[in-house]
C-alpha cells in the first residue's frame, strides 16, 4: 500500500458501527482486506467498529458492497451496513437517492428517505422452524432461516426475559458454534411485546459478541414472529441501539424491507503505518 492515506467515514446504523471506504480505485488491495478489517476494527487501539464496508465497482448494480467483520471474515450481507453504505454512496455522489447494491447474497435496492435509509433484505431462501438443539444439557427450540444466496444464517430464540447479559453472550456463543449449524449462525434473542413490536438482541457471527443492533437479524426475528402468528407484517424492532422497522410484503418472505437511521459519526483518514 506504500504509505497510502485512506479517507474513511465512521458510521452507525442503530448502533451497529462501521468504517466505510470508497475502494473503487483499489486503495485496499484484495490481499490486505481481511487484515485491514481486523486491525482497524480493534476497539481502544484503532478506530474500532463491528466491521468495514468497501464500495467497489459492479457490472450488475450501482456499486458492490464488500463487508468484512471485525474478525477479518467476509460477510455475505449486512443490513445495517447496507443502509450505511447507501447513505455514504449518496453523499459522495456515487449514487442517486435510489440505488442498487451488489452483495455476496444477491442484489438489493436501497433508497434514501429523509434521515432514514430503506433497503430490501435478501429473500428467505431456507427455513427450519421448531428445530430442537441441546445447549448445556437443556433442549431448546430454535428457528433457523437463511437470507439470500449464498444464505446468511440466522437463528431465532424466543425468550420472555432479555435482561440477563450473560445469557446473550454465553448461550449466544454456544448456539453460534453449535454443530447443528454447518456454517455457524447469527443468534437472535427475541421477545414479543405486541402485534407490532418485538425486542431483539443479536450475537453476531464474525463480530463474536453481541452488537447494539443487527439489521438482517431484526428482519429474521420479525419474519419468524410473523410466520408463527405472533405479530403482523409491519413490525417495529427495538434493539439496544435504536428502533428498526421491518415490513413483510408477502407470505413467502421474498419481499422484506428494513428501514432505520444511518448516521455519520465522523470523517477522518488512516495511514498505512497506523493499520499494519
């Protein structure tokens, strides 16, 4: 990278925070992306974030989104990340208010709506409801689905009490690595408050801890709650970082929309010596 200075925006969507970079000129080469993500996402010693988002050229959409988690792994899709990168692309003149974004899990649409950003979540391509797994000797019911192709895995667990922090981290980690899920899974702990409101807390695969919010996880929890008759097609999802709105347009879960804030925290630069 030869001493390159990299401009970035620190952004967050409902508390899910990202380092966002225009990489259309390949300032971060392919061989460096995972290491770059790991180093930059370290809290207290670097910028700190749940992941990095790179705008790259696309032959299929307005641009391509590359999403790397804090552990350096590349994610198939990130709902809150997609909303943040959409606002970034609009502000940088890369895209108009309505745009298409190529992700590993398929092409999605995004729209800037005043202070919010609305995206369509990749359709549900696989689901397994009422799945039984054993954690610490206890059998629990979980609800599994994947969004897009290749599918982004999400597991939903319904709980009446979401105040026990150790449950989210400890049980979440054990489900995330459970042998029942061949590629691992994001784990969503959900409480239904009413027909139009649920509470969701997510242990994120790749970040390897609970995040303040997860967009695709919120959509997954809302979809499962809808399929089970616990809520309607339009759901407000309360997360630790804010409220996300999920709209389900059809029973096949092919048209799902996620709306929420996407905020710029600050704009700055990084030098190669600060990262590697």
